[in-house]
């Protein structure tokens, strides 16, 4: 987790104590000048930087403690670890040819910053630079760059649910700066709508694959998506961007921030709009509604004392959708307003040179109000509402022990409440659940070639009692080019309040969804093994994975009861109390436990640099997902999925461009009937040119090949995916930065 810890309070540790002289040479012993050197405190994550001179040397004033030192330029990279104890020390860093992909720091897998290649589980990261160089404005778009991750495209109202290695949205935890995003994910198909999460405020998006329950708790059984917000790096910096294009698309954003003395701050504001659209001519239904969204992020951090800092973050948005649909009694128009406000207070305390403590308080709320109005009929409008309240307190203690062990542990308490008319049993009284978790993990550097990670978590759930989940992983560095990794973890996920107490009759369609209070928790086992080979001009990786899940919760169509007798028979067979009070004459879905399912497969990814200007990268995922009892495939999953990307840049001209393709095989829609969605591919293009004084202009063509669902050509027309087709965007960016 990116602990805001490790921000200003920890920087005080770096500001005093030891003078470290870093000397860099390549493998032949030649001096390497002009390298960027970074010293990161292992316990706090705070860091300082310098650049080597013509003699390959630079100096840093650091506090005592254990450090990870990295040095790199376009062609070379090296790293070393040491314990600073003397008033003056020197360190020799030996450099090797740089790998194709920069080893960016990641946090999702271990709750502390570490190099991407040092994580025993497969962790991917999409950086801000990568997002800017593709014109991505939504997190859902950025995730399309990651192998093994599937996000459905569509308008901002289309729920951009996330799927990692075949594990669906309900089992994937979405975080911002290590804290959970609210959005009624326990009610609305289990998905946080990543189509509504802007990428402009982010430094990077990280995806940790496989069970994260031992590190992050119940909802992380299938993986973690962590959106890391930006931090200012100069006394004052500001920026503005604007883009527009097809479908009345408009996106305007601005930010400012700074770091001066004991204070740092960052503010990001934006507004986006998109017109409605239809896919079937003459249909009264809009696939994507008219959408207007406003959002803002503000955070500030103040260092009160060399060993104490406090940070505060506020995040909010308001979204308004207007569209049309078909109901049981005729066409209707609908207006939906939803909003979120979250507040986080973080205290960071440096206890000594190797120990830190972080305490956080977090409060979040989500509110949605809908109004459905009949068209051409005198019937009154039908209102509904949905509300979520989340409260959380946690504390994390981190300590570096003897240079070989990095030990972390913590306690977490959370309370989640849902209420809403036509959404839950209890309506506006709502339903509530609490949990208290204790966790511990140890990262043990056995020697320079082998690192082991072990940990576990115990969850005390107010409805389902106690559950314990362990994990273990290993990194083996066979050489400077070869790295092997492997991991195993158990997962636990309690049914969410929507699955237990849902009572939803869709006012615009002919179905209803009923919760099931007899559900059992889900349990999983995750295995991963992989290898990475890095060379100066190319990189290749392979990852094998398997996820076994017992008692997976999913909805099941139980029929369309026409009489009270038929309805009571359905309720009795699933143990659902009569006070759930479902309706007659609707397709009725009930949540049930599926006994045993698994997802397994392989991910391949690679990169090749033809020269400094031209680079080709790609990935392929094979997925096999089955219900082990029925031997039927799991729906909404592609057996074959791949990406490719060609990047071209001329830095001295300020020009960069890329062409990106995504490929998808047939996908199962209904396991019983065997109906499938058609295979497809989508190509996107982007080009940008730097102008004078920090100004950049760009153009993006999304869905360049105008890919749309082939079923739209049938009679009658239908579709399984909501892709509008080819769209264009033009944009302008401006950045200002005041140097030290």
C-alpha cells in the first residue's frame, strides 16, 4: 500500500545524520556519469536523489538506517542495499545494461514501496507517463494495457468492471492510495465503475494479481487495483488540460501543487461530458446516457516535528446520467444522480531509524438517487435511492530488523452500511456489518539471490466469525538477467450485504434480484509461478496461475413465478425468508454458492527495442475457467486475450506516437445454453507534439477499425458489447513548474 507514511515525516529521517558517497561504474570498471541515483529508506519509504558527476560520484546527506540504492540512465542500471551507521560512508554501485521496462516502484502486493521485480506475486503498473502518451482519461482505459486484466469498454455509465485472471469484480478490491473506493460495489454487480475514475490525478495504477486477502482483507481475494495519486516535487507546479471529440465528448481538468518547507499540497479538479447514443436504429433505449461528471481531489501534509507528520485528503465527485429504457408498461426516461465524498486523516510517526508507525482514519459515503418517468403515459414518476457509509480505522507498524528482515503488522477495523428504497431488505433502515483484522508479514532477504515473503491475516467478521489466511512467496535472482518468482496464498471473502439482503425489482426491465441470507463465505487458493528475462534491448516474461475457489457466490435464474405457490417454492428451496417479499411475474435471480470453480492459465508478455525511437511490446493470456461440478465454462470470460503496442518517439522534436491493438476470442454468455459473444479486435492510435513553453497538443482515435458487435447486423439486431464504434479526440495540455 502506498503509505502516505513515508512521505514528509519520514523525510526528516533523511535530512540528518550520515553523509553517503555513491560511486558508479559499469561492468568493465569504466566510470559512469550523469546517472540518476535514488536512496530509499527501507522502513519509511522516504527517499533522496542526486546525479553522478564526471567522476561517476554523487553525495547524499541521509539519516541512519537501512537503504535501497538505485542508479540508472537510458542504458544502464544498478542497485544495492546497505545499513548506514557511520558519520561518513561510501558505496560502490556496479551497473548492468538496463532492462527494457523501467523497474518502477510498486506497493500493492506488500503494503510498502518495493521494486516491481522484487514482488513474489505478479504486479503490473501503468505509470502517468504511459497514460499521458496514450491520451487515457479513465482508469478503465489504462487497465487495457495490462495482460490478464479485462475491462469492458463503453460509455461512462457502462459499468467498467474489472476482471483479473478470470476472477470477477466482486473478488477484486479497488483502492485509492491504499484505501477502499466506495460506489455501492456490494449492490451494483459487485463493480466499482472504473469508467468514472479519472486518470489525470494519478501517478500510476497498480494491479496485484492473485489472492491479496492476507495483505488487504476480504474483498481482495482475486487481486488488488491501487490508484496512486500524484505528489508535488517542486515548490510550485500547475497544469491544465482540455480535450473534446465525438459524441459531444468534453474533458477539462486543472491542478496545482507544491512542496515548500514543512508543507506540501495537491489539488485536482475536472469536469467531463458525453452525449447519449443508441446502437439499434429506432430503438427507444439509449445504450449510453447523457453524462455529466464533476470531481475534485485535495490533499495536504504538514510536518509538525522531525518525527511526526499529519496528512489530510478529501475526494469527491458528482455524476448525472439521463437516458431512456423499455419497462414492463412501456418506454421510460430515467435520471440518476450519484455522488461520493471521502475523507482520510493520516498520522506518520518515525519511532527510530528502523521503525515507523502509521495510523489512519477514513470515512466515505456514496449516495444515489434515481427518478424513472413514464413516456406518453399519465403514471407518476418512480423514485429510488441507494446509500453506502464506510468507516475505517487502522494502524501499521513497520520495522527493518538486522538488514535481512522487513517486518510489518497491523490492526484494522471497518464498518459498512447500505440502505436504499427498492434495494435492500430493511429499505432505508439498511443493513450493517463490521470486521476487525490483524495481519503480519515478513520479507526476508536470505542472501543477494533469494528473498522470501511470509505472512497471514486473521479476520473477525460480525456475521461469519473468524477466518485465517496465510501466504508465502519467493524471489530467486539467478543472474542480472534472470529472475524467478513463485507464490501461494489462501483467500477468504464474506458475502457482501447486497448478496445477503438484496431485494431489487428493476423498474425499467422485467427481472428482480433476491439476496440469500443462507450464503456461506468464499474461500480460495492461489498459485503463481513465473520467470522474467531482461536484456538491454528486449524483455520477456511468463506467468502460470491457478485460482481455486470454493463456494463462489453468483446469481442464478430460478424462473418466472406466476403464482404465490411458485414463488414460495423458490423461497423455500433456497432458505430465503418470506419477508424478502419478491414480486410475481418477473424473471427471478437468486444468489447461490457454486461448490467449486477454478481459473487457470498462462500470461506471456514481452518488449523489444529496435532502437531508441521505435519499440514493440505485446502480451497474450490463455484462460481456462470452469465449474468443476458441472464441467461448464464460466461466462463473461475470453479464453484468448492479447494486446500489442508499437511506440515511436523523437524526443528532440517533442514527437511521440503509438498504435495499440487488443484482441478477444469468443466469450461465453450462458453456460447452460452455450450461447457466445463474437470474437473482436480493437485498434487505438495516439500522437502528440510538444510546442513551446510547456504546451503539448495531441490527437487520439479510439476504436480505429470501427469495431462493433457483429450481432448488430442480424435481424432482429442485438448486441452483447456496448462499443459505440470509432471516436476522435483532440486535446491541449499545459504544464508549469517552478524549480528549486
